[in-house]
C-alpha cells in the first residue's frame, strides 16, 4: 500500500507544491488511505515537511495546534500536515486565526489537514474556513485500484470489498470478518460518531447500520424502518442517523429521482452500503456460501455497483438516485446538468432489460440507458469505467 499511489495523490501533491493560496483538506472514511497518502507526501517533501497527529496529542486543546504550527515555522518547514484535526475542540477557529496571521505576514507555510469525520470537518470548514480551503475527498477504493495494488480479482472484490488493510487476511475468512467488524465498523461507530457527536440512542444507530447492511439494495420507508428496528423513535432521528452513517463511509440512503426536488427529499431511501465488506462481514456467511446462492450473489453485485457509483460520484456534479413506481423499478439513475442516465443491473448471463426501464424512459426521456451485466456491459468493464463517461455524447 505504501508504494501504490491513488489518483487523488497526484492532484493533492501538485496543489501543495504550488504557491500558498489555500489550506488543503483531505477527508474520507477510515482505512481508505488518508494517513498513507499523507506519509507519501511527507516522503516527497522530505525534511521540508512536519507531521503531527491529534491521535497522539498530549492535550486535546487548541494549544496543540498552535504548538505544532509554530514548530513547523521555527524549523523553516514548507509543509505542515495535521492528522485527525477534527478531534481538537474549536480546531477550525484556531486554524483560521493562524492562517490569517500567516497570510498577513506572507508566510510560505503550506498546510494539509486530514480528518476521518466528514461531518465535523465540514462543520468547521463552513463555519470558520470559508474561502480559505480546497477539499479532496478520498472515497473507498475502486476495483481497478484493488486489482492493481493487490491483484484482487473481480469476484473477490465484490465479496471482500475495498478495505486495503484487510486484504492480507482474506485467506482466513473468520479473521478477516472479525477485523472488518471490530477494527473498522465498530471503531468507526465508536470513535468517529458516538464519541464526537451527540447521539441519544446509540443502540438505535447501531441497529440501523445492521439493518441497512442486511437490506442493501432494498427500498425502506422510515416508518418501515421503525417497525423493523422495534424502537419508539421518529423519522427525523432515523434520517439524521442515516446521514451520520453516510458521512462515516458506512451506509447511506439513496433518494428516488423525481421531477420535483421536494419529492426527492421526501422519498423512501434505498439502502446502500458504501463498501461491500460492510454487508458480507456482518452476514456471517462465507465467500463460497454467497457465491453458491444466486439470488444473494445477485443482490451483492447490485450493491457493489451502487457503491462504485456513489464513491466515484464524490467530488463531481453527478447525483446517484433510484426510481420506482408501483412494480416498475430502475436500479440506479445518474443525474448531471439535468441529463439523466438510467442503469439496470443483472447478474444472470441471459438477463436483459425489463419493462420497468421502458416505463422510466417514457416518463423521463433519459440521455442514455445501460444494462450492467447480463446481456449488457460486462461487469469488469463497468467497474473500470470513469463515471463521467456515462454522459458522453
């Protein structure tokens, strides 16, 4: 993993070598390579860079930020990298004051901030650092990246997912499964959500995660969720918790496409894991058991396609939706600049586009329609495809 460089690395390294204009922000879920990327940048800058992590801070106060900032300056460093900065209370106001002071003094110190909690990072960025930063989002790894870095084949990628740190464990599925659940999922919930966000019903949030992972690819109304979770909650709480889980890179609720913005927002969400390991590890079923169950494997393929679309859409102007009316359904709908692209996912070799797509075409007149798998585009070609290409003429 140390030698493989993700595509976002080139863009970020170039920005940091340019003249000092903006604070650079690198965000993304746990275990997608943020710290590794920062270490790669550290190696490239060599002695000209200073690295500090809030995970190892002697005090969780803004004094720590000031200390590391002035350490970098007094040593004439060109770059300061601060990891997990969102764990420091009032971090954004402190960074703002230091950055503005350096700007007046015409300091050349470049700053890169890393954070695993997108929600808390975004709050600080919008409240204090508006106009002072550029953000790079590091999503879960794509199939192409996992294949190039670890020689993972497509079926392994679909089942074992895209956590690079877990790949060395896949020969021992029980160990791999425990690592995903204990070191990744539980750590994300406990450290990135519960410790730094006011959650009144932590048990409800955890059950919602389990429900979303189990039913990934299925549409659930919030009322149906409440019934399944057997909790006296409300729709607002569930919607908020689902958004927190999305910002943590675990699961999300894809909205229904509609001509009306209000109807989009009010639609029943379609559960979508953002990494298929979240779905398979918690199932307790082996790779072989998933593969031998055609229906289950087909649902996993759809979830893998959905995760790929959502992760590739980060940082673009592309929205990812689904569509359903009565018994007619389209698995995924991409939207960009009022253009729509409809995608239907099939796992069987002989499957073709069904009537639901025809109904959708009559109502929405999409720019293009695609069948992924079955008689359409090969899955490997889809996973290796740039999402922007769906909108080419």
